[in-house]
């Protein structure tokens, strides 16, 4: 067995996944646990043709932005990548990532940079998926996120970023699952939290015994958690206790409450979502006589706030279930100036009735792949303003280049939003005007 190779390295930058970047003999080295501006002793963990992976063994000269991670599992659990970096420095690093992507991929620069949006950095996560694994050698079940290598389930006792109703009970949940007869048939537990109800959704590959169901109900009752079961696909999810739990969250900017199902997409961070909605409204500036198009609208997270300020809003989403619940939420909240359509926005929709309508402004919040396909048929000449909410800086940068080069827009403003503190995930928003 070869002895490990340890190098002293100067870290010059952070990579897109939160690792320190160094160079040794002309080759890039990505160092987990290192921060820009540091000198570290790093152990090579894997060699590649054009770069190497490494792990910090010792910090020889620390960055002034280095902090003590709050979570005892940081460095093992793959749920967070940046707990060792001060929150203000995290968001500054994400802004640099966005700026570099605009320059390198889109060849554009915003006329002004927006102040980063930030909020609480602990206990913020209201959606998530925990893996479950019964380990014979340990004689117990592990419940947690995957380790950084992705192969194993991290052995957690708590999680500092999950909503406290779950994050503070990881150990108790693991003990619960470990005591079930069907423990080997439960691969994952989904988390979904509304304003008043937090739910655990247990995926199980075989039917659970009456005893296991009773144990799950007792746990839910003892901890004030709704319990759902998922024996198959997403449509198989159903409540175990109580009989009719209600998941919902308010959007103060629209004075509405949106009900949702446990596996529906909602923004992970409720406080940041409210701030993001206000940010988007200020940038798009919808007027009482204007018509607005909301693409990738989901449950109506932006649609309803837009409807409160404009004449008419059209929301388009690819998932039938989300559109159905958006319509139900519109009726429940008495919002009549919205219409919803189901459409695969990554296919050409130019001949559909909704796409032939006139819109003054467009808001879009696409998946990681971005909205390049949409720009083959939208926006039309009468649309003067676009607000783009992005969960991936590279696709936003690419799409910004398309809007500027092919559609005559200018990138007026852009900035980042800390939707996922302590991770390398970059959420951002951009304003385009003709």
C-alpha cells in the first residue's frame, strides 16, 4: 500500500462545490475543507489526468473568514459544504461565482449589482430527503444525508439546517426506524414543513406490519409530526396520522395561503422565499393595467403576488398536479385574475393559445437546465421587462447572453440570494429590460 501524498498548498479560490482551489506543478488540486487565502497541508485522495482531489490535514495559515462549524457532523455529512466559512463570506463567494459565470459563459455584465438577500442561516430547511440504512455491524439504523463521498449514509444525531422539529430529532427518528420490523424496507424519509404542520413521509418497499404502523403513529403523536406513507411512486403518498393533515404556507406579499402536498415542489427556505418574492415584485414592477406571464409557475408562488398588482396573470407549469393545486389555491383565496396552463416549456409552445397572448412582462423560475428553449418562441416584441429567478448560475449566464444578443434586452441588474446557507448552491435573480 502506497504512503499517502501530502502537499503544502496555497489556496487561491473556491470551486463551484465549495472546495479550495490550488495548483501544484501546473495541475489543479481541489482541496476539501480549505478556504481561499489559506495555506494548508493537504492529503491527495484521488488522482485524475487533469486535476487531483485532496483533503485538508492541517490549516497552516487560516483565512480570517474561517469559523468553527456549528454541526459536529460537518466534514462527514454531505449536506453542507461551507459551515467553516463565515456566512457573509459565503454569500460574497456566491456573488463572485455568479459574476464569473456571466463573464465567462454569457459574455455580459449587469449594469448594477443587487445587494445579496440573506436571512437566518440555521434551521431554515423545510424540505429535504433523508436516507435510511440499517447497518448490521452497528446493529442499528442510520438516518441522515449522504456522506460527502455519496456512498454511505452519514451517522447523524441532529441536523442544524433542517427545520428544528426534525433536525433536533434525527437521533429519535433513527431509533424509531431501527425498532421497526420493516426497517430494511425503508430507504428514505422525506421532510415537508408548512407553517403549522411538519410531515415525515416514509418510503417503504414492502407493506408495513400493523405493529410498525402503530409505532409510527405513536411517534407522530408524541412529537407533533404528521406521518405519511409512500409504498410506491409519488401518487402513492397517503397520510397515516392524522387522517387529514394540512400542509400550507402563507405568502404575506399576496395575503394568500397555499396548500400543498408532501412531495410538491416548494421553496426550501420560507423566510428567503418571502424576501425573494418581494425582490422579484420590486424588479418586475407590475402595474394595474398590465398582463404578466409567469413561467415554471409551480403552485403559484409568484403568480398570486403578481395577480394582486396586475390586471391579469397567466401561469404555465409542466406538472399537472401542481397546476391543479394552483387552481384550487386561486379559488380558495378568491383570486380571479389568474389562469393556469399545463405545458412542457422545454418544447416549442409558440402555437398554443396562451403563448399567442400579449404580455407586458415575464417572470420565470426554471429548473437547473434553464430556459434556453423558451427563448426560441418567447419573449415577443411587446414584452419590455423580464425577471429571471435562477437556481444555477451557469444556465442563467447562458440565457442572459441569449436575451441580450438575440432579443435586444439589456442586463440591468443581478444579484444572489442565500436560499441554501452553508451549501455551495447559488440562487440568483436578474432583471432584463429592452
